[in-house]
């Protein structure tokens, strides 16, 4: 009886010891037998005693992140799933061990590094595919792991500028202005400088000005000038102060018109005038009513941007504003087209022709859409020429590339629409011409490397 009890106890201790021994799987990871490491780990995870300690979960993080990074699995849906599970495992580990007592072990550090690398890579890929929501979510994860690695002194730098600038540009492009400002702020507060980073300070100056946060406006204007002393963007003049001291749209227009009355070619006055009117004609909030004097303000805006562009022919911003304005305007026409198409379909019985009135209205909306898109063509072509010249000189900055890609994408769309309309009119010569232009701008878009 006693002997039987001792044998049972021995077996229990052996099983208990095995269930909590993580070294065999760690050894498999260290000798790069990753598939077997995952198989053994998954089997062990069915044992409650194995998962009783925090180490089980940080080990799972290391194993799954490593397997996701293997050749043949990278950039696949399976790798993405593995990374998500590795991230979930690390979240569980942090809950069980808030002190992160195991994070100093090289195998576990490496797992976190690979998680960071995977999230950065996935976020970058989603950004290139214009899936900005997905990209931003993954880049947020990359930043979390980057911050952790910096805090643990695994990374020697104090700021991961690469992931922050990509997250900021992604947030800005995706329309998440406040989040973009938060990432740009981290970079600016660290006084990051060099090629491609002047836009960080420009964004924050514009952002805080738009928020009427004059303290932030002054802070980042000063920082921008300190880091980029040769840039004239941060040399604000009477226009900025005149506009900054008033609140309403009408007051701002009056203040700038007063400056232009005595200095009609003032570059900054015209540029700011155009931007202020642009914000009014292109409201960000849905449901806002456009001003009754829309046409008058539109002409005033385009004239202002034309003067600022003429004053600085190498400056693309006024051209981008005009192009963006027509794209936004075309989007509103597109909404009307879609609504009319739905209404026309509902009114037309199956097997019958639509009414002449419906067809005429449809054709009129098609023409209005095409004409509005056409308005973006010339300013975008001029902006593209500026970007192309910079690219030839090797002076194309990070944010330039993002805008360049946007411009080429819309130009391709504009020429594609012209091709369709020419085909509808059975004008084969024009169809071939516009098809060639569409192809050219598609190829230009693909040639721009981030």
C-alpha cells in the first residue's frame, strides 16, 4: 500500500513538473525548429497546469510571432492570424505579470521584436493599399510594442521615428486629424529634423490654427523655425496675425481683404484667403449647408489660389487645394447621380424604357459630373509637374510622395472618365487618346515608391 502511494506520488510529480516545464519548447525555438515548437506548445496548452503560469503566454507570444515570420508564411492571412494570437497571448501575459519579469530573456525579447516588425509590415502594406483604417490599427500596435522595447532599453533610440511618421501620415490621409496630430506632436516635441520632416511642424501649425489653439499654433511655429531655420513657412506675417485675432468667417475675409487692398500680390494673404474659403466651401461635417453665395466665394477662392501660385510657381499647395475642391464638388454631384439612378429604376417598370425626362436628367448629371471632374485636371497636372521635377532632382519628400500618388490616382480617374464619355459618343480618336493618358497616369502612380 505504501509502495503504491509512493509510485503514484512520483508519477504525479513527474507530470506536474513536465506540465510546467517550458524549456523543451524554448529549446526548439532557439534551434529554429519552429513548426515543432508550435505543435508541442499547442499540445501543452491543453493542460491547465501548463498555462497556470504567466510564462506560458509569453512563450506562446514568442513561438507564434516566430512562426508568422517564417519564409513561406510572411504576408499571408495565416501569418496575420498568428500575429493576432501572439498579441492576445502577450496581453494575457501582461495581465498575469504586470512587472514583465520575463521580458529580459532574449527569446522573449525577440518575440516582441517580431510582433513589432509584423505589425509595422502589415500596417505599411495596408497603407499602400489605401486601407487606412486597417493600417492605422496595426500601426498603433507597432507603436505600443516599439514603446515597450524602448522602455525596456531593447531599442537604444528614445523615439521610433519610422513608425510614428507612417502612423501620422496614415491617420492624416485617412481623415483622422486628431490622431495624426498626436503622432506628429511626439515627433515635433522631440525636435525631429531632416529630409521629409518639415511637414510635421507644418501640419501642427495648421492643425492648431484650425482648432483656434493659438498657444499650440505659436509653439509649433517656433519649434518649426528652430528645427528648419531656412524655411520661410514659419515666418508668419501680418496676414497670420490679422486672421488669428478674429473668429468668424466674415471677419477673416474682411481682415485679409484689408491686407490685399494695399498689397494685392502678397503671397501669404492670397494663400490664406484661399484656404479659409476652401474650408467653408468644403465642410468636413456632414449635413452642413453650403453658403448661398457659393459661386461668388468659389471664384474668389480660385482667384486667390491663382495669385499665390503665380507668386510661387514651384509651390504645389494652391494647386492641390483647387484640385481637391473640384474632387469634393464632384463627389456631391455623384451623390445626386446615384440618387437619381435609384429613383429612375424605381419608377421604371421592368421591360420598359425610362422616361425621356429621366434620361435627360441622367445625361445632364453625367455631364455635370464630367465637367466638375475636369476642373481638377489642370491644377493636378501642374502639381504633378512640380512633383516630377522634384523627383528628378532627388528632392521628393515623404509627404510629397503621398500627395503625388493622390494626384496621379485622380488624373488616371479623370482620363478614364473622358475615355468612357468619348466611347459613348463613338469618338474613337479621342477614346484612344484618353485611354493612353489613363494608362500613363496609372503607370506613374505605380512608379512612386513610398
